C-alpha cells in the first residue's frame, strides 16, 4: 500500500517514508504528525516540531513487534536514513512504527521489546562499534550506535498513560543521530535556552515534573540509556540496562 492517497491532506509525507506503508500505517503517521504540529497542546521537543514543519522527519514501518524475522527491514530502513540524514536538516529524526496492539501490554513488556529491538539492530549491524564510543551503557559517554553512527533513541508506547510525551497508540521508536545535537552542548547559550524551553513545555504537556532521568550527555551522573525508555511516573525505579555489546572484547 502506498502512502499517497490523491486529494488527502499530508500527501507530501509520501516522500518522507522509507519503504512501504502497511494498511495500519497511515493512521499512525497522521497521529504523530498531528501531535507534533498541534497548536492547542505544543509538543515539548521543539526540534521534533521544527522537523515536522520542514518535512525533514523520516518514517519507517515494521509489520510485527513479536516476530524477530519481521524486524529485518528495520536494518535497511535505518541504514538508508543514516546515509542521507546530514543532507536533510539539523532538525531531523527517524520514527519507526510497529502495529498497534489489540490489547495494550504492560510497560515492562514494552520495555523488554524495546531493548530486544535495539539488541537485534546491534547484533546485525554491518558496521563497527565507533572506536571512540564507550562499550558499556553505564559510562556517561555511552550512546547507542548503528552503522558507525552514534544515535539517541526514544521509545513511545500505548502504556504511557501519564507521561503523555512518551505516548503513542502503537509502539514507536525514534532514532536521532547525535550529530543533530551539535551546538546544543550543556553550557552553550543555545543548549541552555533549548533545555529551558523544552522542560517548561514538558511540564505543561505531561502535567508533571520532567523525569529525573533526563540529563546532559557526558555528565558524570547521567546515563543516556535511562532516557530512551522512561517510566510513566516519577517515583518508578529503572531496572539495569539489558544491552550487551557484542562488537567489542
């Protein structure tokens, strides 16, 4: 099924899709874009909003969350995006949708699936692990990587009923190359201003204080992996990171 439906608003999104769009996909795509472009409830991440306005987001679809064999196209989708993202904009990311569940699973189940997908990508990565990147997720400079590219990852699920900024009607993973954060480092004028605006919008959007796990890359107290899949409340402790690096000794 093609994403193009003549006469339907948003047909320009067709050129932003990598691969095919399944029957369930258009609704997920429209929901995300509508959320990002909402004026009534401004989405917290101003960079994602800017990307949606510029059509510099890219989208992909995976047909099954439970069948690992169905994840294979994700390797090509991510590799294709990483081959072109620097030509798009500093405001860019790749959003990959999985089919909405008939029955919503627990947050713990979605968390396990998320790390299973990342582990699958890592184990099947044709590239090397970046030499300058720490191998263990408990290092403050660790980040996920694929195709020799460092990537910040965010997961949204239907089970996020309180932290609205992490809600999606279907399982959703967003990949942001660390390149997009250059010039926004902690202590920089742009970085400080951006964090202040985003946290203010987070409070309004979620109706709660931002998670204590949100931190600055490289800070000794920060661990990037904790930000990938946030709990639904601020009093929830996070389990240990299950990621295992198989690319280094």
